[in-house]
């Protein structure tokens, strides 16, 4: 393959063959040496619901490779994330609670206020600077791109390839959320790509490769390269799959052979790759068939990456973490058909279906002596930063934070490695899911203390604003299988409009989510002392809660991809009816650093500590 940079004089661009993709930076040095510290691979799945992995009991969509990792490792059965994508990614990489980093909802692709605060030293940078890790990131970013300083190559990744926005087309690797312009959103960056951090380049020539496969190919080639080029350096790799988010919030997309494999889900109807959902033959069952194929493709990609580690003789010194970023968009919502059943609710909201996540840890016995078990230790996505720093350090001493970073607040990440690796009691006893500072444009509040969970205004964003119930896969009854979560019976037969009115500020909900994980019974009236206790505890968190980024939204026409790069044909052409034929520009930063400093989060002033 060859690299061409003469497509346009006003924008640095790269044309890359798939063969070259696997060869970038390849060295011929070979050694059997092992790094001193364990490798860490973090696999983040997009929009996977509780019922989208077969390890949780549903046989409809087998995920044998994910299940095998769980069986050989530690399955996290009491694991929580934030209810939607950007907030979870922000907590994962910063180690901070959502109420402190301020990213309460997904970032918009053209907003001057988007971006995780630069005051945080993120996990890859800390692993690199404190422990000498080589750091790699591939897939979805969604933590800001308004200026070069917010790009992943500026936040600690030595090598990056992926997309900046929250949505993308699986086949064409473009986003059209700004002015409907088809903007390429596939980039490479970082010093190990021969580029100055923050000066990323657009990558052309990958069209037609399903993004899940592309991400797995890139990750696997980098693993192979690392084992020969840098055998004495430990690897941190962040693999953020697109699967199984809907394509540009409009389509369900998956390889045709995979869709055919799940024909029994919808024998008479199939969604086309560029067919709007709920139109024609793209019914809910047909959507679920395509989503089953997308899930299975992610499961295959996980196996591809594990095989690459094994082939590179790295698996016996590698800790693998797998996590969903939020609960699934279910029942056809958000142009998707993921599934959280039997848990209640949907992506974006604060019932368990939006928060309780697929999660596991896998590693050799010398790293994970508790392997082969199920952990009921309470764990939150913000805990990964201090927990993985402990894994890298090799002991359980307290995790500090770099000079100049915001101070650690109650509710932020906790080192939970001892509980995960040995089966000990969790270091975490409560989770501040969400709360609002005075003046916030949002309303949701949710707090978990021990077994009890307080929630009012549970609808946050996405499908939670119209889905507050329980939704088995289309065509299946509530008891179609034996789930690992036992709800004790069928869901309440309550109309949707009444469910949406439950859990208000005047009448908050209180659930015992250990005894009642499906949130059938609101015990606020029968357990008034517990209700008061949690309301009082919630008040104690409020002084440190910041306003959400939503308070500072500022759309900017300069983000339009048509202003950044030429109109070029999509190559190879996409062989699907309704697919676009050309890129109308490129998504890339549109602000200088000085301009970016004029907006949130840099100029934040308000409740809580400045972030």
C-alpha cells in the first residue's frame, strides 16, 4: 500500500490500503522478553444491554467468546456505568463521577462547549507517564474534538485510529449529523503514527469494511506490532467498538451472512442496510435480527483480539476488561433493538436497565487469583482508573492524582482491585448516579446506598424519555428463558403513560435493588426512614455537584465538515441501495486553543468546584 497526501492542499489527508493498515510501523525485532507490568486491554462495547450477552441467560443471541472470557475470569454482577455514552467514557478515563466532570449527556458534534475538561490527566497518559506503558486507542472517542487539545492523541494515546463523534456509518465511516453533510470521520493520530499529538490525519480507503471488523483488524495488527517492536514495554489498549450503536441514529447495519445466520428471529422480514427502521419490512423483529448479527460480529471481534494476544505470546501477562458503555436502546427506540430485559428502562435513564452493565475481567491466575467466579461487589465505571493504576503498580497503595488535577471528591473512583481479584468485600458502598446543582437545565437524581436506590425524574436522555417499563425481545414472553436476574414474576401490567409519571420529585421512588433488581416495587411509602436517609445523603453530595455541559450549549457553523476538506468519491463504492457516493468533507477541529478557552468547560463558573 501507499500513503498519498496530495488530495487537497488545505487539509492533511491520508489514503491507506488495508494491507498498509496492518503494517504501519512494523519492525522486525523479535524477542521472548516479557514486560515487567501486565498489559491491559479495555474492550468497551457500545449500547449493549443486560440481555445482549448469553452469559446472562438468554440463548437468543449466543456470545460464546464473551461468555468464555467471563467463565475463565470474573463476571461482574453488580457493575454500573453512566446511562449514556460520553458520560461513561468521561468517567472511565478520568476516574471521576459524572456529577463532578459535568458530562451528563452525549456531546453534540458541532458544539463549542463539548469536550472533557483538559484539567484531567486521563488514564492512558497516567499509565504512560507513571509506569512507562505504550498506549493505544482504536474506535469511538466522543469526548470532544473542537480543538486539537481535545483529540485522543493529545490526551495520552501514543497511537490512535478511530472516529471522533458519537455516531457513524458502519460501512462508509462517515457522519452526517451536521447540516446533513456526509463528513468522513475516520482518523489516525499520535506520535507512534509519526504525527504531532493533536495533528491527526483523515484516513480514506476503508469504505466497505464493517467497522467492528475494521476496529478488530487495527487492534490485532497493533498487538502484533507491539510484541515485536516494543516487547519490553507494557501495553495499554483501549478498544471502543461502534457495535452495536445504530448507524447514524437511523439504521441497523450488519454483514449479510451474519444476518442470515439469525433468520429464525424474523423469517419473513429483513432490514436493508440503509432502510429506516419501522418502514416497510424493517419491523421490530427484523431489527432484532440485524442487531443479533451485529452483536455476534462484536463477539467474533473479541475473539480476534484475544487470538492476536495469544499469537503474540502476550495473553499470559494481559488483563482484559470488558464493559458496556450504558444500557441498551430497546423496543425500537433510537433506531435500535438492543435489550435490557428483565431489567427496567432504557439507555439514557436511571432505572437499572440504563445503568447496570455487562462487565467482566479476565486474566491469568497470577493477576487474577479469583478467576472463574462471579463477583457481586459493587463497582462503578469511575473505579477503573484507580483500580487499573493499582494493577499497573502491582500493589494496593493509595492512588493519588497528578499535581494540577482537580481534587478527588467523594463519589469519584475507588480502587476496587482487591474485591475483584480476591472476592473480598467491595471498597464501594454507594454510587451517586446523578444529581443536579442549582440552576441545572436537567432534572434527574439517583443515588444507590447499599441495597437501596433513590430515584426521581429517572428519564435523562435518549429512549429513557419514552420507555420506563420492561421490554423482552420482540415476539418473546417475559419467561422465555431462565435469566441470571430473578425478578420473582412477570412485570407489572402498568400502562406506559403511567410508568412515565412515576418517580417524581414530590413522590420519589425507593427500590431495594438487591431484593428487587427489576424495580417492580416502590417502597418509598412503606420504608419512610430509608427514604429520608437517602434524601439526606443526596443533599450531602450537592455542594460538589457541577452544572452539566448542557447549560452551556453553543452551536457553531464552523464545525460543518464541508468546510474542512474536499468532496471526494467514497472508495471503494458502497454496494448498498441508498448509500452515499461521496464524502462532502471531513470532521476535524474547528477552534484554535485560544478560542476553545472562551467556552465551557475551560471558562466554567458555577456551583461545585471548578473543573
